[in-house]
C-alpha cells in the first residue's frame, strides 16, 4: 500500500433517497484524510461490515424508531475493526472492536461506543451475526416475547437468515418443534440439515397455507415474524390459544413506497406495541379481586355505572339485537 | 300467581342460527315443569339477566373460544337469582346468587357454579355489570395488559358501555388522561360529565382521525378495544412507542357473516394472542447476556451459522439491495 492510501479514508454516503429497491447509484464513495482522534476517541480500520434489512428504513425520510440517514451523510452500520490510534486509556493499537461505525474504511468513534473483542474467542465476524445484533435480536425476541416451551410449535420466517437461524436454534434448545419458512430448496435443506429445524417450508409453494398446516398439525404457539405479507396472514390463521407473535420485521414490504393494502402491522414493530387478546374467564382469580376492590366504590358512589333495564324474559332476544348496534345506553339487563 | 305458573319454568332456546343481526324469531320460548334439584344442585328463580355483546358469538356455529349454543338449547347468559330449593349445604332458600344460568325463569345449577351475594351489599344487579363479568373484564384488561400509568393517554372505545365505562374509570384512578369514543351526544355527555373522562369523541364524527388527534395531542399509550373497524385503524395510526392494546372485542363486526376486508384482528381476541414489537436496542443488557451464553456454543460448533461474504466496501450498496430480496444466503457481511 502506498503512503497516500494509508492516510486516506473512504466513506459511502447517501446521495439520494431510493424509490423502491435501493440501487448502487443512490450512494457515492467519498475520500478524505484519516482524522486524528481527540481525547476519548479511537481511530479504527474496518475489517468487517454488516449488511442488515433494517438499513432500508434508514434510507427513507419517513418516521421510524431511528432517525433516517441524511443526504450526504455516511451510511449507518455495525462493523468490526482494528484500533490504529487510541486517545482513550481503554483501547490500544491492535485491539479488535465492534460498534456502530458506518460504511467507512476507517472510523473515528467515542471509546464508549466500542466493545473490545478477544481475538482468541469466536471469529471476529460472528460479532456482526450470530453473536451480534441479529443474534441478540433472536435471543431477546425469544426471551422477552416468544418464550417457547417444550412441546410447543414455533414457526420462524426468513429461517435461514441471520436472525431466523438463531431464533430457531434457541427454540429447539427449549424443546420446541421448530418449523422454518425460507425461499428455495437450497435454503430449505440448510435449515433442516444444518440448523436442525424439524421442517422447512418453501414460501414459493403453490399451497402455502396447506404446507403450513401439514407441518404444524397441532397449530402454532410462537411465530417469529421477519417477513410480513401473505406468510403472516397464513400463520395468523393457524395460531393456537395463547400464542405469542414476535414482531421483528417485515422485509417483504421494506422496498414499497406505500404500505401494502390489507392487514399491515408494521407499526407494531416500529412502535414496539404490545397487542394482547383478553377473555376474562382465563383469569378466574380476577373476579374475587375486583369485587373486593370495587364493592366499596359502588357503595360510596365513586364508581359510576348506568343500567338500561328491559322488562320480561321474553324481551331478551330483542335486547341482544339492540346491544350489537349500540341501541342500549348503560349495562343492558333483563328484569324478570 | 296461580299454582300452574308457580310450578312452570320458561326458557328461551335457540330456534335457528341468525344470519347478520339476530332477530327475536331466531329464538322461541318453551315451558316445562320446575325441576327438582338432585344432591349438590340448587333451584333458583331468576331476578336479573345480563345481555352482553359476546353472546352474538354463541349463536354462530363457527369456532370460537367457547362452544356455540346448539339449536334447541337454552341460550347462555349470566344471571342473578334467588334460591328456591337447595340440595346443597352451602345454600338455603332466600339466598341470592350470581352465576351462568342461561335465559330461564328458573334454573337448576350445580352449587359449585354459584356465588352467594350479600343483600346488604351493592345492588344485586351490579353483579352482572360493574361488579360482574363486564367490570372484571375491564379490571383484568387494565391490570394484565393495559397497565396505564400516571400522565399517559388512554383511549377507550364503546366508552359508555358496561366494560368501557369501568375501564376508563380504572385508568383515571391510575392518573391517566382518558379519552372515550362513543356514539352520539347523549352518551358523550355521560362519559365526560358522569364518568369523568377527560374527553369523549363521537364515532360518527366527519373527521374521526382529526378528532382523535386533537383529543390526544401526545399520542396514545393504551387502547382498550371493544369495537374494531375504522376506529381501530385510526387509533393504531396514533399509538406511541411501547403502547399497549387490550383486545377485548370488536362489536362492529359481530353481525357480519364474513369477517370484513382489510385489517382484521378478531383472532387476537379469540385466541388470546400476544403480539409484540421488538427493537433489539431497547434492552441493551441482552447483548452482554447473549454473548456470554452463546460464545461457548459458537466455539464448540453447536450453534450453527453461515456467512455470505461480499468483498470490498464499494460493494456494500449492492449487497443491501440483495438482502431485501433474499439474494444472500447466510449472514451478509462486507469484508474490507
């Protein structure tokens, strides 16, 4: 390498916002001189850069859970690097680090944003995949939401991907039956033979619903959602009581300028919404609890209620017709 | 009353399954002699019968969380009654009870299905409303799912109804700002003036979305769903990060022979599904946890992963385009 190259930094910046699929022309490479770290900063050389589906969201101006990359700004991304110059006591030249450092050959980072890696440990690249953000996404999704139990059926979309492949292996370790969904026979074979999933469905199948049903004869208890669209609809139709759905992403629609029609739950991911169904008799202990709590409020008049009273058992059918269209005003009762 | 009337029981049975809105002709009244309780049973006279929207689901043959009422069977329902004859030591004539006893003038129930009520306590009818199944539904929904906190904004649909009116009052007691949605000015006035909600929106408003936005200037943290349809869509578009949605019912579609097109989440209620969005960085502690757990599995080869490596920083944009259409196979990385 020449001296010029050693002192030059290459960065890929966003040139314009893509419409639909991103294209290399939406980006451009710029060069500048290697910067000097100020106190508390570290200059690193990038060894590995991670490419992840979430990055599509950063290219759009639309509101998301993170700020978009601005035009002319370096594209965001996690990377593994080697420390060249350190102005922080925690790092020394030759250290390996992982952090969010963007699409750059060299990066200047606050030391507090970097995590030091042991070169004698797992391969450095795994800190961007199985041990990095995608692996932790799978782990957090299964630990905090999915919670698969032994004997349950877990379905994972994008099963051969960085997140799905780990999510399924975690569910297998928990004793669940794990069914993957992936595109094409090569990925399907990998998911079953190497990852050890119990089955894998090709999402290009003619009868996707039928294949899901055949692979999940007792229904679905956990769904790890990476894809959205038709797959989501087919899975939702086969969820068991008390199923958990980890809404991690919907890559099938990231290139769409407008959200596709029909059920669209991308807001659940973006806003980390919790949506949960309720049937009151599932928690019978709440009845006695609520009566003990609220009876004094009824007696002292501080809990307000209104009754809409229909006279005579024979008028119950007409009353039921009315409650469905909001004709009643207050709790509808029949007095015998 | 004549001796004949005293010894006769009237029951309303399902004659045929309604299409669309239920009609009184879908039911018929049958009479039989008052039954004698066997050991462990109690004969009661019905005083109050509850009419609730969930009953529409019992009239359909379609699978739900509870078995449908069969043709010729007594219609299901909660009621308050007075014990006439008891063949169980826990109850005596003159006792007041609440239980699921159907649309009947008199019912024979297993004693274990009845709860005794104190006539000196709250009015007997409240055990079908504010202290009964609808009140407990509101309580369980707010306690187990919604968990409103002081300063948060909570929206309740069907706000003047038996469930909504209690749900909103619970949220007010928790210090939340509570916005109701109800049909017409009379119900709106009741919701604001008597129930003490901070605002109430008429769902017949020309610009429903605009009215919701005006009433919830900082967005929505908890939504208690009783209605579905357009209201649901307008609320979902305005949920804050970490919002909770209590899916209690969707009365707007109970009379529809087919589920309406577009987003339809009735399965969330029916199956008590939990759907939760995930952004991995919300729980930063999961990173260190997962690395400690999974590094040994990477080292011993028991956690499988596959990498798809692109050479050169300049190829990062093309790689990103590919990951969105599933061109990669394994964790996509750029090697510099």
